[in-house]
C-alpha cells in the first residue's frame, strides 16, 4: 500500500519536479493502484531511471509500458537489456511453462474491469509504435502499449500519466482530472466498466 507512494516520491525527486506528486498521486489510477496493491509503480520506476534497470522494471507490466522498450532499442542501448535477458533465462529455468500459463489463464479480457478498447485502438497503437522508434521516446511506447494490449485495468494508466505530467504539467493534470470523469461515468452507469 505504501510502495506506490514511495515510488512516486522517488521518481518525482529523481526528475526534480515536485508537482508530479499531487498530479499523479491524486489521480484515480494512482489511488486504485495503491488500494489494490498492483505493481504498475514498478514500470513507472523503470521509465524514470532507464539504464540497465529500466527494461527489467518495465517488463513487470508490459501492458502498461512494454513497447517503451523499443525506444531503448532504437537508441542502440542493447547492453541495457542484459538484466532483463538474465531474468527471462532464470524464469524459464524456475518456471518453464510461465508463458503458456499466462496466455491460457482466466478469461479476463471480457470482464467489466477491462479498460482496453482493443482492437479499435490498433491504428493509434501502430502510429505510436512508429513514433516510439523514430523519436526514441518512451512516452509514445507507453501509448502504444495501452493501445495494442487486449486487457488492462485502471492502474496501468499510472506510467502514462506520470510521463505526461513530466513532459507538460498541465497535460498531466488534465489527464488526471479526466480519470475522475471516467469514475463518474462508471458510477452513473454511462459506461460498463466497474472500479
């Protein structure tokens, strides 16, 4: 419950932008992240720090920011992927069927907790992938991840929200406020998503 707040404070301190704490911390995705004890704060740290730890941390929630790894690849930072490669090898040794278990798990894609608009967002996701590669920008990789995944829940918006607020505080504030509009639409029955 405290890990997301600590991670946000560390990331905001690292970026030297104190306003990231209220903009992100008061958003509904961040409150849900803290309440449900999700791990979407881990890729947030990966996007913040980059380096060799970045790809490893981002890979913990690929639906939140997985395609941001293309930005690192486009920069030619292949050595940054060594910790991730080691983690993948170790995971196959310890749990050789993890990919099969992940792909054939419960049918969560069609639940009322799914915020993904996939496949309707595929065109936007493809454009975001191109921008990720050409601009070497993790923000666009995060957009692509959310557009090209068939399932994600509200806490997966936290890395995108952080990156938007980091880029332009007002854009992050607008996105943060819009998440509360989403909650209102859910509570009033205007959308079928439940929180």
